[in-house]
C-alpha cells in the first residue's frame, strides 16, 4: 500500500524523537541536581552498600505500583500479562522528567499496546493508578506525621485570626489528610467512571466498552499496593540518610514513619505542582523541611533529599536499559486493537 512506505519511517522517527526528548530532560535534571548537591560543601563519607540498598527499595516500590497498573488492565476488556505491564510501567517512568507529565501516559500506552492493550484503556489505567497512588500517599503521610514526635513550631496567620503556633508535623498531617480525602473522592468507582469517559474522548471509536471495571475491590487493592510503595520509598530515603551519616543503632525503625510520611507528602506536592518536571524543586524543598527535624540536621536533610533524587534517577535509567531490549524478543499477547496507534519498542 502507498501509505506503508512512509508509515514505518514516521513511526521510527517518532520513537527516536521521544527517546531523545526523554534523555535530554533526564540529563538536564540530573545535572541540575548534581550542581545543587555540590553547592552544599558538607563532608560526608558515603557508604555505597547503603545507596545500593536504597535503590533496591525504590525499585521494589515501583514494582508494587506496576503490579497495580497490571491489575487495572486485567479488569479491562484488553488485559496484558504481569511482565509486559511491569516493563511498560518501569520504562515509562522516565517520561516524568519531560515537562507537562503527558509523556508518561504516551510512553506507557505505547509500551502496552503491542501486548494487547488498547491505547485508551492503557491511558486511563495510568491515570487511575497515579491518582490512587496519590491518595494512598496522602493517607500514609497523615498517619506517619501523626505518629511522629515533637517537631518545630510554625507560626501561621489564618484569615480573620491572629498569629498562632502549630507544630510542623501536625500541620502536615492535617494537610495530608485533607488532600488524601480529596483524591479518594476522585478515585471512588462512580466518580472515576465519569472521569474516565472524559479521558477517552480524544480516542476515536472508544467508549465505555474500553474502560476497566472500576469497583471497590480494585480500589482497595490499589490502596494496598501503593501504600506498600510509599513504605518502600520511605525505606529508600532512610538508607540514603544512613549512607551519609551514622545515626546509631535502633534509629531505622524510629525514622521510618516520619521519613515515609515526608517522602509521600513531598512527592504528592511535586505531583500537584505540575509546573516542574518530575516535581523538581518542589519535592526536594518539602522533603528537606520535613526531614530536618527527624534527622536533626538541615545539612543532612538537604543532601539526603538531593542524593535520593540521583539514586532514583539512576535506578530508572538502569531499569529502562535492561527492560527496553527485552521487548524486541518478547512475544506479544495479541495484535494491537484498531485504536492503538503507533507503539514504542
């Protein structure tokens, strides 16, 4: 057919452009983070084994969310296997470094289509997984901050009232709980069914038949899987702190609740403030403020937050480098449906 002559080169060009854009955005952020890290002239004796363990915790946390993404697709008319779903989830995480946050959806859908998923269904599954993750992150943050010990007081001026002093962690717990309830309202099955119909409108010939079956069981499983993600992310941050400074025996369990809360709250804040790619700046700023009382040093909190960004970026690049070539040898579960569009390798 005449169109076949230009279709294949066009798809290759799109894939190359997406790859270059993601690598450029990631490289820019890594260089910026490295420059900020070098600006803090604090002497630390790095423990590589702790950093490696931090990376392993982060990868395990991502896999938990990837498992939930697979379960959302499994609840749809076009499910995919666990391996392809995890591969699509982990590789697409590099797209978050491109401003606008849309690249994650494009990459994940493109990587899921060759294994039988519809593009619209994969996109909706991505939205749902992300919003459920944000909801559980807020709830984990609220519980962690509420269980934390005393924290520095912050003076605030509510409208119509004078200045009052509020403990930082108590204020963060209240803010996290309120935001978590708002996210939960969005991901309840009746509400998200209506939203998902709006999400599917840009896709031709896609209606309610392409949507996953959103029910209470899927939501509860999602909250469980993503809560495990936040706990593992918190463990990753604790290991980064321990890679920088020795905090003495017995501090790991004591640090976990507040550090997991800090990581969850900071990451949700970076997601909500969509102006910067990957939550750059916002996440680190919130994490530094929340970590400082827990680790007892602002310098340690600053360097630990920046180092965490570099460790996580390294894990994402390594995972993508290992998993991307596997797609060429993998056997797709089914032919892409008619609305699939171009796919990534």
